[in-house]
C-alpha cells in the first residue's frame, strides 16, 4: 500500500494488509552481529554492553538520547578497507557520513585519506591534523572562499563538478601561483541503489557533468588547456546503499571509454579513476552487504578488464566508503517515555529523541532495527512503531518492529547502525538539543562531540 501524500507530511498510521509483516523473531533478546558493532554483547543480566561498558551505566553518565560509537570497530573497518585495496589504490573516507576531530585522527592513524564537501568539513579535517595532501574536496557549488582555502592549504585534489568550477579553480590557483590537482566528476547514466541499478536516463541530477552529448569530453578539453590546474583523473559516483557490483561494471565501462577518448584525442592517459562510494551496510537482518576484500577484488577486476580491452594502462583506483566504515560502528540509545497500544493495529512507543537525531526514516523511508537493551525479556512479541517526541506525525524512528509486550516507560532501547548520517543530519527541530557522540573503547567512554545545551541554542539567537 503506497503512502498518501499530504502537505503536512506522510500519514502517520497507514494500515497495511494483514500478513504484510514477517513473523516475529524467535528470540527478541538475540543480537544479530550483522547490524551491531563488533564489541556489542549482552551481559549475564541481559543488559547490552559495548566496549565492555553496559548501557545502563552509559545512560546514567551521558544521558539519552546519545550516539555511542565503538572505536575498536571503527578502526577495524578502516583497516579492512585500507588492507583490501592495498598500496596501489586510495581509500578516501567520506566525511559527510560522520565527521569529528577524533574521527579525523583515527583515519590519519589508520592510513586512510579523507573526502570533504564543505568549508566546515575542510576546517574540521585541517584542525585535527589531517595532512592536506590526503584530502579531496568535493561539492557541486564550492564558493570562491572555500576553493581558495583548499588551494592554499594544499589539498591533494579538488573534484570539479561543472564547467564554471573548471575556470574558477584554475583562476584561483593561478592567482595564488599554484597548480591544483583536480578530477572531473562525470555522470555516466547509471544510478544504483541497494540491489538494483538503472543504466539510462540518469543525467538529470545536480552532480557532475554528463557523459552524454560530449559534455564530459568538452570539460576534459577545457581542463587540459588551463595552466592553473592539473587534470589527474575522472570521478564517478553511481548511488548509495549498493550491494550489487553490476552498476559499477557499467559505470567503469563508460568511464574507461572516456579515458580512451582522451588518449586518442589528446595523447594523454589520465593516471586515476575514482569510483566513489555508496557501498551498503546492514540496517536489518535482511540486508547482506559485501566485505571490503570482496568489493576491492570485484572493482579491481572490473577496471583492469575494461582497461585491457581499451588497451589502456590501468589507472590508480580510488574509492570513498563513508557509511560502510562508520555506519555499523554506532548505535543510538533512547529512553522509553510512553507506551500506547492501539487495539488491532500496533503499539506506539515514544522515545526521548526522534527525527532531530535520525531524519533518515522520515526523509528516505529508511528501515532500522531496534532492541530492548536495559534488560532481557521473555514476554510475547508485540508489533511496535518507535516514534519520537517531535510535533510531527512523520516523526518515526523505526516504522515496524517486534518488541517485548512488557515494555514500559524507563526502559532503554537501542537502534543499531546509526553511525552514518544520523548525527551529520541532526537538527534542532522544536529547539531540541542535538545528542552527544560518545566513543567507547576498552572499558572507557569519552565524549568526542558533546551534547548541545540551551546556552548553545540561545547564543545564536541575537534577540
């Protein structure tokens, strides 16, 4: 049943046909390792622990709602990507997924590069000590001030997104007496999401320069003529939450076709190709993401095969995992405020956060898992909808989940796989304060992004 459109947002209680829902899990206390970080488990009392600390203690010390990030798991995932691609490729962590100065330092220590897409992200990266030459600067509308700061800092590459940016970056670099390394982002007519990809008619978007109609080839011609920039490669990004490599295969074929055209027309073989990010993670037990080594093997084989067919030297490959690294490493902890059974429908469970700390359910119809984590329970499962505290009917955290029938106010719920985009896209809707991010490791917990206060909120209001 489709959701009905309404000017005020989606209807809050669409009723789906009987039998739509899958059967409840056999054990509501079980934790699927696909959706939880590496150090998460339950102790003998049934309380969830992460990094050796139980959530009741974490809630008491840091309050709720709060994001708890498993530092060991984050580092392990970063290393897995770095190891999978080896020394002949580059891994750029996509900072838009979640960025803080602590995360920047972890990335630096684990040998990853960093992709940023705004002046604020660039400032965070530089303030935390990330070497500028290991930073890539993205964005479809970079201001002249942002570009100037990036060039002055010496970022390793700027990804050009339009004809205007080609000239803009070249001019600023020349003014500064520098030559900036750049890539051109192209749209290849492939859009991939989850298990499907569509290979036509997707140039209609704000990012990149279309391959169709010779526009990307013209962008390359212009870039090669300008003294202020050095064109080092082509960038392509085809979607998000991707599990299937088929879309990458089509995209690589088209990108390599452009590289061959560049060689034949200009006598230049560009040394790099960036295939972007968008690799999927498990939000629910139904999701089945690939491991980094599988992705690395598949992408390398695809590019190598296409280049051999085109009689090109295989360029250096770059990828940009963000969600795939940080997404599974964190969960959001909430306290239950009210439990409202609706006979014949579902039970509404209200928590002390909501769309201000996770907008993805309302924005993308995203699906999440949720568990009672302050205790175990043998009660019968009940179909629930976990909702937030905001004055908005679309304020849904988890649309449909089975939770124990004895759930009560004061219980703690945790939603896993919230490391990516939740804190990054958090807001102050209803003047709610944004939660903290707490890193947990080896029995110790520390705030890496503190909870907002009312003083923070009022400081911006000049009255």
